[in-house]
């Protein structure tokens, strides 16, 4: 048995319960598989409150990464690419990932190399603030890449 104001040692269950009632606290089994089992005299409600508080703090410190999408066509103009690059820069600055894709509609599927070149140039223009997480990949009528923000040191 362990606890505040209690000398660690081996005591019987009835003695432990009496000691807990004497302090006005609870007897909680900490490690049931140990030989002998380890119990602690604590205020159980306070213990639960602290556990919830720690869990809430851990959740607040975790960051949720969103994936922002930017869509191109195989015939996207240079000005439009620059415009979308500015948006991607903003998204990456906020810590989000960017999924850029070229959508091929109808017969534009014959321009796969144009779409691949467009995505590679887009990734190269963002190389100072983003790292390429996935090379251009074709999936159905879409060819896409994934960019993630570079880790700041």
C-alpha cells in the first residue's frame, strides 16, 4: 500500500480500508497483477478530475492537419497558375497540406504529359516552403500531387 501520509508497506485489506476511512479518502487498486497487489489511498474524484484535465490539455496541444485542394485543367494559363500558387502558399503557411490535381475532362486525357509538367512546375515553385510528399500520380481522370509544409527549425 502507498499513498500520501502513509508509510509504504504490506498491510491486510481490512487495515487498508480502515486507514483510508480514517483519512476520509478512497482505497484504489493501482496494480492488480503485482504480487502483492498495489493499492493507494487517494481522493478518487480528484484523481479522475486530474485525468480529464490532462486528456483535455493533450487534445488542445494536438494539431489537426487539413488537406486543401487546388484544381487545375491541362490547359491552365500561366496567370491562373500564379494565382493558385499564392493560395497554396497561404495554405502551407497556415500548416495545412495541399493536394494539387489536374482534372482531365473528355478528350483532354491525351494531354497527360502536359498535366504532369504543370504539377511538377507547381511543386518547383513552392519548393522553398513545401516538400513534395507524393510524386504525380494518375488516379482515374485526375493526376495529383501532395505537398506538405516544410518543418521549421
